[in-house]
């Protein structure tokens, strides 16, 4: 038999399964000059726990800002970045649980400096300060800690930790550059210099903690609290920026149009774009569930619900893209926000969760998400078919999340559904009151939008579709009649 490999060839093979050179693996294990071990399970766990604490707090912070943040792009960005933080928290928890440590230790606050840093950021009063705190101070500190963890952890013995640090760095670097682009757009030089003092105070919190990962000497004391002297108060009332007009308008009932057999699939895609964009109210509502049940539900609940919250923000952006594909400016259409506004004001977190589950479960039968997908496919608008395909898949996931985290609180699925339905029924829509108070005239915006779309499609409007004028005055989005 011929020798397939000469020893020379074998010597050229990458060592240690591609982790690092033998030299580095030997050198990284040498004791420090003072005789301490260079790396240990304890070292690794301590760093992972610090990252875990900060990323979990950042996830909670971004979530808590979603309703009160008026700017559309930031509301969706916060939903995205809260989700990304949740994914990193999940990675870190899994790694810590592999390190002979009970996961219980994850609830400990690793250092008062880190606690104060995050208390200050969440309590920051303006959008500019909030962006600054996250994208100019906290997130860069997270990336720095990940870089150091990648180089300090033993590349062979602690390879799983190195991988976690690498993945977090990879995903959050992108989040950081997007956040910094927001700072570029919204914080000018003058404002930056005004933020200088607070910025140094936040840096001082990090210095006091020996940096995020505790690897630097910590000789300074904590600064005086600027924004965190009073505990942060969550505001669940949804705010929208000035591009949103007539947000109380409930003068068009898209579901009534969608399920009306007289209308064409193509015309229905327009109502589906509207329905998707209106879903911006779902993250606003879900954020309030997450904030209010923070202490009452385990991490796994928050992890899955944060994913769902991000999906809903994505659905809203699909609507935005749908309108963009037709060259229609969505800001000309009243995007209603009274669902999240009323639910957040009138129900508690458990009741809101009931309504969410009831609605999402109602999307599962043939008339729900599958129907929307079929309409999209039949419409001759490939983008609508594509979006509805993924929207449906996401909603199946959400119904499963509800079955894991909502239904088990009730004696049966039916009872869980009845409770959700009952909670939704007790929400007052204030349809007439809004009109009487002059908040909206419930103007029928449909014919205007429809004729514009027909122009873009190059088709003659269908007179029956043009005449559509059903409102939400006496029915809910599931077409249940209101008393
Ligand atoms: Fe959705
Ligand atoms: Fe959903």
C-alpha cells in the first residue's frame, strides 16, 4: 500500500481543530507573573455573568422604551435590538449553565457601577440621551468586553466561551453601527457637547466597575445619580411621531374588506399592507406585558415573547415596504393606534396577554393567515404573497408561544380562549367619544388610497371596491359585533 501522506504534509495541517497554534495554546496556559492561574472556570463565569447582566438590562431597557418612543424608525429599531440582546442573553445563560454553576447566580448584580450605568440609561429623559447611553457608552463597552474575552479565554480549554464571545461581537457590531448612524442623524455637535458631563459620569460608572468585564483596576467611586435618583417609571401610552396623522381614525374596517368576496385579490393586498403597517401597535402592547411581568415570569417567557415582539415590528415594516413598492407614501394614510392605547390603558398585563392569544389563535383557521397568503399569491403581487407566507409562519410560531406561556394558566384551551375574548370585549373602543372630542372625524381614507393604487397599477378602479365604507363603529377587528 502506498503512503498517502508524508509526514511533511501532515505537519502542514492546521493544529487543534483550527482553534489556534500549539504555541498559543501552551502560552495561554502559563501562570501570571504573580503565580495566579491565567484562566479558569471561575474567571470565565465571572466575565460571562457580567455580560449577561448588562445585555439583559439592555434588552429590558429597549423594550421599556418602545411605547413612549415616538419615532417610527426607532420604535422598530428598539424592537430589533431588544431581540438581539435577548439572543445574546440566551447564549450566555446556556454557557454559564455548562460551567458547574447553578443558573441561579445569574440574578446577582455583578457590580454597583454596572447597575448604576444601566439605571442612568433607562431613566434618560430624551430620545437623544437614550440613544447616546446605549450606542455611545453601553454597547461599545459590551463589544470591548467580548474582544477581551476572545483573547483572554483559553482557546482550547474554553473554546465554547470564545465562540460565544465571537458570536455576540459579530451580531452586536452591526447593531452598534446602526445605532451610531441614528446618533449621527439625531444628535448634532452642540447636543453632543451638552451630553459631555453625563457621558463622563457614565464612563465613571464603568471605571468604578473595573470596566464592564471587571478586568481593570477599579479605583474610583461612583458619580452622583443624575437621572436615576428616582426609579424609572415605565410609560405604556403609545406615542407616534409627527408623520403619523389622524391616529384615532377608525373609519375604515380592513377586515370587512378582506373577507368580502366581491373584491379582487389585488385590491385586497392594499388592505393587507395597511393591516401589516398598523401592527406597529403590537410591539407597543407587548412591551407593556414584558415590563409588567418582568419579575413574575422566568427568563424563557421573556426570551420567547421578545422574539414575538420583534416579529410584530417586522410585520409593520413589511407593510411599509408594501406601500413603498407601489410608490405610496404611508404617512398619508391614518395608521390607527387605539388598539395598543386602549389595551395598555384599560387592561392589566395578564388580560392583555389573553387578548393577544385570542387574536393570534383566531388567525390559525382557514380564514386567517392562510387566507391572507392565498390572497397574496392570487393577487399577481409577488411581494404580497412572499410577505404573507412569512407572516403566516411567524403567527404559527406565536400561537405556539401562547400555548407554552399563556394557556397553561387556565384549565383548558377553551377556557384560555374565552378569557381572552372576554378581556377584549371589555375594552372600550371609544369610537364615538373620539369623534365627539374632536380627536378624529373617522374620515374614510380608503377611496383616496385605492384610486392612487389603481393609478400605480394602471387599472380602472372597481366601483364596488371604491364605494367600500365600513368602519369600526360597531365591530371589532375579528368582525365580532360590538354592543
Ligand atoms: Fe403579526
Ligand atoms: Fe403575531
